[in-house]
């Protein structure tokens, strides 16, 4: 009898699919997220803002946390369309990304909308509640460690490259080699072990930083580790860390444009014969149009926009810069390309 009951219990449990695999958390496709964001931005370029809003909602639905710049633009788009419920949802996402009330109200478009709809008190309450979500998710060990490495890197770059190499150009090669040995130690013996243990110290792990002083020029991102890696790849290196970097892109820790820029540095400054770095035109400019198809194919695999669309965003930004100089106004949806 007990044996029969046991068999029945096993059958019942299997019918409810209570196996360990059934409770496994679904993995997030961050490259697919970037492709959806690019679709949203493509619609903004065409001024098809309703379609852009649909894409932002779809993108945010499929990740645990969007990037701050994307959330900011989505919030602007919902304000422009006067979709107040969606706007309030995006405000929550933006505070969970690490932005502040001041970051929002410094923007003319958003500040005018908040004022017109009398939402300032609502915004303050949401910030008080949801900024805690962001603070609780920041990896403080990783963040503190990264900034210590950045200070060390900047100290010796200024000393050897920005100072001694300019004062004593005859010995600039010697200073370059000395600095390279320092930044190599920082990357190989400190930064890479941090990445292996905690993940790449990008925005999702340590939060965004605001870049730029003027309200119409600032952008949001986290580029501290990228700058150190740029310095590291100033001179030829091996490609031994590229698989680590690409895995961090797939995990959502390293933004695809940062990966692409690092690959461009490797291609520009040379690597050893064990690998051939391919260009992405994120930190290089290829004028040979016959190569565009190959480059676009690589960019697509990372979730980046095409070269043609990248150029369109830049031109849009240039146009907004001219308007700001002429009209002294900056009331537009930001794609964070130059002034726009």
C-alpha cells in the first residue's frame, strides 16, 4: 500500500512539473534588447514617436533594467505624446536606473511636462521609493575598486604621456613604454580579475555617470573601465581577453558600443599574430564603402545600428546644435549624439 501511494505521489508531482529546470530563471537576451532600442531610435529619427514608444515598452519588458539613457529618452517620448500613465512607469524605470529628480528636471522638455501636469510631488515620491532599488543593486566593492584603478591610471598617464612626453619629446618612446607597463599591470593583474569575479563594471553593475556640464550636452553612461582599456590597447596587445569581453556583452554588463570601440583600438594599434581584430567603426572611420556591408554585419551581431543610421543620428545632433546656438533653446528628444 505504501509503495502504491509513493508511486502515485511521484506521478502527481511530475504532472505539476516541479522539476528543478521548471523553476530556472529565463536568461535575458541583451543583444535583442539593443536591437529593439535601435528600432525605437530609428522611429525617433523619422519622427514616428508612437512607434518609438511601442519599441521602448517592448525593450523594457524583456530586461531586468534598461540603460539610463534609453530610459530617459523613453520618458521624453511618452511626455511628448502626453501618455501620462506610461510616463509615470518610465519615471520609475529611470529612478531604478540611478538617475535623480534633478537629472530629469534639468531637461526642458521633461520639466515643462512635469510642470504642466503638476507632477512634481508625484516625481518626488517615486524617487524616494525607487531610488532605493538602484542603491541596493550597486556593487560597491566593484565600483570602489574600479575608481581606485582609474585614479592610478590617470595619475601615471598625466605624468608620463600628458606631461613628460610633451616636455621631453626626444624620450617620448621611453615614457610610452613605461606608462604601458603600468597600465598593463592595472588591466592584466587587477581589472581582468575583477571582471572575472564580479562582471564588467559597466552601468548595470555600478550605476551610470553623467557626462558633460551643460544640460543640453550631457549624456548618461559608465565609461570608466572602457577608458582604462583604451589606454591599455594604445600599444599592440594579444586578443586573449576578447572572449571575456564578448561574454560580458551577452550578459548585459558591457555595452556593445564599448566592446566595438575596444576592438577598433586593437585593430588600429595592432595585435600579435595570434588574432586579427576586426573593425566596427565605433572608434575608427572607414571611408571604403565596399567594406560597409561586412562592418554592418559585425555591428548587427552586437545589436548595434548600421553605419548609415549612426551617421543619421550624428547629423541630427549637428542640426540640433545649430538650432541651440541660434535659438538658445533645447527642447527635443535626446538620442545622446552630440547636442542631440
